[in-house]
């Protein structure tokens, strides 16, 4: 029922009450004219108060009711939007939870592949380093061998010279020295300048 109908009904009820009060007061003739006028004024006063109250309700309450209805409607709309967003987040969370085991398995596979690649790379680096160390060690060994040969030749030459010197010192007696010097001088004399 609309608000205008309610207002019209209320005014009609007030008018009927006012008329019935007038009829009752007229039927009551025993109270006199002064009592009769007072009763009519009471009912007129009551009708005016009811009319003012209904007029205030008719002017003030509908906008308040409309504003309240709009507030409630917007709150319901917001709540529905929030519920929809929460349902969406819940569905996403359930989907992620359902896919979590698959993602973990995929991460494990990727980690194993990366670990295998890292291990192979480390092995390659170790082989490369071992080859470099081997080449460097061979070069050092060859250099040490050359140095040892040179040192051995120098030692052999020194020992040969020392051995020859000691042998020569044993064999070269003062008489042998004198015969050598004489032989050298004779060879020089026979030579032409």
C-alpha cells in the first residue's frame, strides 16, 4: 500500500471520528451549550493534531524511509560484491591448493634438472682443471728434468776435470813436466815464424 493511500485513509478516519463525535455530542443534549462547544473544540483540536502529525509523517518520513532503503540497498549491493570477491578468492585458493602438489612436483623436476646440469658443469670444470694441472705438471717436470740434466752435465764435467787433474797430478812428475816443456820448446824452435 502506498503512502498516499495510507494518508488518505488516515484523514478519512479522522473525519469519521470527528463527525461521530459531533453526532454523539448533539445526541447528548443534557450537558448544555457550553459543554457542547467544549466537546466540539476538543474534537476539532484532536483532528488538527492528528492532521499535523499525519502531515509531518507524510512530508518527513518518506524521504527518510527512501534514504534508509537506499542505504540498506547499497549495503546489500556492497555485501554481495564483497561476497562475490571472497568467493572468487576462495575459488582461486582452492585451485592453487589443488595444483600445489603438481607445482611442487614440477619444481622438484626442475630442481633435479638444474642439479644434474650443475653437477655436469662441475665435472667438466674439474676435468678441465685436471688437464691444466697435468699440462703444468708435465711442463714443470720437463723443466726440472732439463735443469737436472744441465746440472748433471756440469757435475760430470767438474768431476771429469777434477779426475783428470788428479790423474794428471799423479802422472805429471817433475821430470815429466820438464820433458813436456822441453818438447814444447823444441817444437817452437823448429817452426818458422
